């Protein structure tokens, strides 16, 4: 698969996960909603990696969003770095039983809505980077 095909694969997969995130939110599955929000951002970063690496488009197998941005060479603001660090934690917190209960309690309606808005902002920023040539 060439880098553009791989980029498009990641974008399509991220868009599907974005729709799942919204369904989960509408069904009050807040912790899983944020887990899928993490997947959206991770996949868009992997799409950006593929776009920028024509000869080696396969991104590192990592869920750490800050690590992926480093590998892409993105310069982040302090605010972007903080957001990506928070969103990265959704991967571990929703996935593993020893974190799940505490995370589920944290995912109030207010907290979840705030984080969805953060995810949507990062998503739009990354989608914009994916369309710039």
C-alpha cells in the first residue's frame, strides 16, 4: 500500500470511530466514548505519518499520541501537548479493568462533553493538516 492509500485508510477508519464515539456518547457510555475519541486522534496521527513518509508510511505501533507527534515532527503548543496527554490516558483508562471503575466515575456528563469538544478540536486541526499540501 502506498502512503496516500494508507493515509486514506487511516482517515476512513478514524471517521468510522468518530461516528462510534458519538453513538456511545448518545447512549451514555461515556468512558467508552472517550476511548473511541482517543482512537480517532491516534488514527489521524497515523494518517499524517503516512502522508509525510512516502518511503516508509507505516507509523510506529504505539497508542501514545505525544510519541506519534514526535515521530511526525509536529511542533506542539503547550496547550496541544496537554490535550494530547489527557486524550492518551483515555486509551489505558477505558481498556484495563484496574483503571476502568475509577475512569467511569470520572466520566460525568460535564467532563465527557468537555473532552469530546477537545477531541473534536484536535480532530479538526489534524484533518486540516491532512488536506494541506
